[in-house]
C-alpha cells in the first residue's frame, strides 16, 4: 500500500533553514507528481508546493515563493522541501501528498519557527 513518511522537522529560529524529506513507497514514484501541504491547529490544511513527474514543473503558494524549493530524487523515491528565510508564520505540521488530489498523505512533521 502507499506509504509516505516525512522527516526533518524541528525547531528553528526566524531566518533559519530546514529541509524536509518525504520517503515514498507502494506506488511508482517517478510517474506521480508530489505535493507539500501544511496545517496549523484550527485552520484548513493549505497547499505549499507541487512538483510534477517527468519535466518536474513546480509551483508554490504565494506565501512561500522565493523562500521554499521543492525537489525530488526518483532514485530514492523521495521528495524534499528546502525552506529558507523561515518566519514564525511558517510554523505548522507539514505533510506530503501523492499528487494534488489523492487521499494519500503522510503522517506529518512539525516545524516550529521561534526565537
């Protein structure tokens, strides 16, 4: 079955950087686009970034454009989210998702941006 396992979250100071990873299994990773979303308590889960299969087209939420970079390694079945210039408002649980509309989600990893 599909399994998505996020890692790399933690506590970081404002202006700092983190890289999240999502290891995928149970499907043909190279043929699927992959997404990152985030959620804070009391709010809906929101889109952060997407990378397509093949030509690896990317798109980002306006709130992270220019600061976050999504990438993938098809040999390792892993998608990454490099997060730079982190702000307190980036604090959330970050989830990876197969595609943009599937019900396949990881369990999430907490990112806290605080001094």
